[in-house]
C-alpha cells in the first residue's frame, strides 16, 4: 500500500496486486484504520468496481481527539478484463485524515501510521474460500497531518470571535440598508 495522491487532509491509498490465474475471482481488501484516518462512505460509492462496507459510519466532522476507535473498511474488488490482461490490478481507496489535537511542541505536523492492507482472493471454484496474499508493494504508511500549536489557541479563539461579531454587524448593516430602501419606496 502506498499513498498515491494527497492534498491537505485527503489521501488516495493504492494497492497493486498480481492477477495471474484469477479469472472469476474477487479481491478482498481489509483496512484497519486508526482513529486519525477514516473513509468517506459517499466517495466509496463512486467506484463501480469497488464495493465497500464500513464498520461504523464515522462522523466526518469530528477531530481525532473525539474519536475513541478506529474504523474497519472491507472492500470487494471486481476485477475488470483490462486488469486480467495487464496481470496487475491497482485498487485506489480515498481516505481522509482528521484534525489532530494542537501540539504543545513547536511542530505543526503530527505523524499517524496506517497499517498495511490485508488482502485475499475469493474464488468460487477453489476449495479454500479465501486465499491470503501479499501485495506487490506492502508496507505501512505514515501520514503527516498539519496541526495547530497549543500556544496559538487563545489568538485563534479571539480571532474567531471577532470575525463572527464583525460579520454579524456587517450583515445587520446590510439588512438595515435594504430594509430602509424598501421602506422609502413604500
């Protein structure tokens, strides 16, 4: 498994597996995700060859500090004829990182580790219902997620409150001007 593409808190994990002699089989993927990483069930629905189940639908807005358990993501991959011809299949799973707790150190990055994907072939014509295998690029993945600094929280809280107050006053002013124009016309 490797991180193929990432932007901010959005990652695409890809796993490449050999498809030799696997016609009619499905590939089973099992991701054991730590609390800091979660799948977006709505994004998983966009890939017609990927059928996934999530152990619990995660609250997408919670920071890592409010999540007390990881997520099990199990996927069944339907192998396309193109993948059989190329002898390899690459499965891409979109994942997201959660906001981490502010750091008391001077580091604005926190590293999270995601265990490697467990894989197995499920073939209806074989005596074993599932044949475990190693992917071609199996290794754990480390993700660096940006976090705030603990000594900045007062500034952030005051700035947020000031922004909310000034925005409310601005909207009140716009509303009052619009109300005044409507009353002048009447």
